[in-house]
C-alpha cells in the first residue's frame, strides 16, 4: 500500500488515533513518572490531543464516505489549530515573550467537567511557567507546536487531495 493509498484509507484515522494516544501517554509519563504536574494550558493541549485521538478512532471505524471523512478532516484541522495555539501560548510564556497567565482551575462549564470526570488526566495541578525539556534542548511546548503544525498540514493536504478527486469524479458523472 503506497503512501497515497494509506492517507486516503481508514488507516489515516488510525494514524491520528495512535499519535493522539501516544502524546497522551507521554504526558502521563511526564506527570506521574517524572513529577511534571500539568498547568491549565497543558490540560487544554491534552483536550485538543484527545480530540485528535477520538476523531482518529471515529474515522477508522465509521463508513468511509466523503461526508464523514470531510467532517473528520475538519475536526482534525480544528484540533490541530487549537493545539498549535495552546503550544504557542506556552512557548511564549516560557520564553518571556507573551503576555498572559493561567489559573489553577480548568475553567470548563459544568456540562463539560472533564477535570472532575477524569481528574487523573485533566486536572490542573500547577501554574504555567515552563514546559519540560523533551530532548536536545527542545521543550514540550516546542515539540507540541511542531507536531501540531506537521499533522495540521498533513490534514489540509489529504483533505484538499480527496476533495479535488471527489470534484473530478462528480464532474465526470454529470
């Protein structure tokens, strides 16, 4: 199976499910294994990563129609942009560029109280200051920004390619 076929198959969803799950597992390792407690913005990033993972699972299991895949691409795109924005916010805070702060609570409405439903994953336990170094001097914020940018660009490219192909097939059938 070539790369083109892979990206237009249900395995595209598996890629995002696996990436999102891996990022969440890494975050939990840093939290519970290394004692790096998450801040409000870190939890926001986890929410966007969770959206990636869940959307990937849905893309994998739902029927492979143009409408469902387009909705999946749109959701992945929104989650990617959301993650990039949160990672950029953290990067700016830890480098003294940004103007902002965070709170010691998640700030979600009662109907979306994920910090109470899954406190082991979504509970704020620290104030924003810095993110830990992942490797080679790259901070977690920088790594998340790069991952968000790469996967968002991939989403745009695949969605554009599929949309172009759909329009061509639609025009030929008329």
